[in-house]
């Protein structure tokens, strides 16, 4: 599976692309979309939109995963962050890519084993799990962690679905066996 993770922000939006095969991860690419602090919000959102559109087209992921808002210090900051998240969702939607949201606690747990891990722990585990020679930039590292958590969740969901389908087929076979059906 090729997963595209996004750590949204109105000034710095991290993005990361990973591939997951079995229990192994491989980084494809990552980066940060940094826009000027002094730029009006609409200009920053346009820059995020254009860059994400370009990256999603270039890397053709199977799915996009976005860090969800858990809580924020101020309502104004949360609202502005919501605009950046909306832009990310819009880009994925325009490109007809499945998108899912991952809570910060789920990201931390998937990468470090603890939902209460510190940012530095997450960054170190991303580096270790992906075999990076040095840590990725903080926002890019967060986006890679989101992609890893999303790919893990998607792989688990696929196994559950396959197991459920196999169980249904097995029950149908039992029901159609003479002397076994009700």
C-alpha cells in the first residue's frame, strides 16, 4: 500500500509518502509546504492546495491520511487549522482518493506503542522504522507518522474484511452441507 500522510497547518503543512508491505515501511518522499507568516490566509491556503495537488498527482497514493484535530489552545487557531484541513480534504476529493482521519493518539500509538508519546519520541521512531539516516523535519516526520498509522489501520481493516468474508463463506458451506443445514 502507498499511503500519503498530511500534518495540516496554515503556515507549515507536512506531507509524507510511505509504502507498506507486510510489517515493513519504506519512505518514498516527504517535505513541508511552508508559506509566509505574513501572507493572507487565502494566499496560504492556495499555496497548500497547489502543492498538495502536485504531490498527490506525482505520487499516486492508494489512500490519504490526515491528522484529525483533537483539541487546540485557542478557538481561532483551531478554526484556521480547520481551513488547512479542509483544503487537504478537498484536494484528495478532487483526485478521487480515499481519505481517512487519524487521531494524534492513534498516530503516536501506531508508531511508538504509546498514545501519550512525546513529539521527539515519534520523530525518533519514524526515523528508526523508516531507516532514515537523520530525522525528517518535524512537520514532515509527523506526516510520515500519520501515513504509517493510516497504512497500518488500512492493512488491519483489510485483514478483518478478508477474515469476515472467509467466515461467511465457511458458514454458507456448512449450511449447504447435507445434514448440517437448519
